[in-house]
C-alpha cells in the first residue's frame, strides 16, 4: 500500500503523458481527422442535394396544383408536350423553302 501511495502524486503526470501521446495518434490515424473532414464534405454535398430536391418538389407541387385547378394548364400541356389539337381545329404544316439552307427537310440526290 505504501508503494501505491508513493506513486499517487505522479498519477496526473502519467495520465497527461498518455493523453499527449494517445490523442494525436487517435486524431491523425485513418479513421480520425481525415475521415471527419471527408464525412463533413459528404454532409455538405448531401445538404445541397436536399435543398435542390426540396426546390424541385415545391415547383412540381405548384405544377400539380395548376393542373388540378386550371383547365387551360391541362390544355397547354396537351398541346405543347403531346402535340394534341382539338377536333375542330385544322393544322397546317409548312416545310422549308426549296433554296433554303435548312438541310433537315431537304433531300440531296447524288
């Protein structure tokens, strides 16, 4: 017991020495500070993606609300995206002029 009592005053110094050696080893090993920085970077990317998706959801909810409440919005979508027309409407399609530079409709023969 007396040997233990003799070493008791040196206990704080021993704990401090172990801490000074162990803490930097724990921080700078592969699962320490570099891993923490990598995870923080991933968290920042995930937050940005979450904010972008939140904006997309809000925009899409607005579109859904408009489609449910406004028949003109449904008609606009049907015309623009699906190319639909009313049965009473007549559709005219015009091609490009024969001498124009638009080669999408022009056909060249060898």
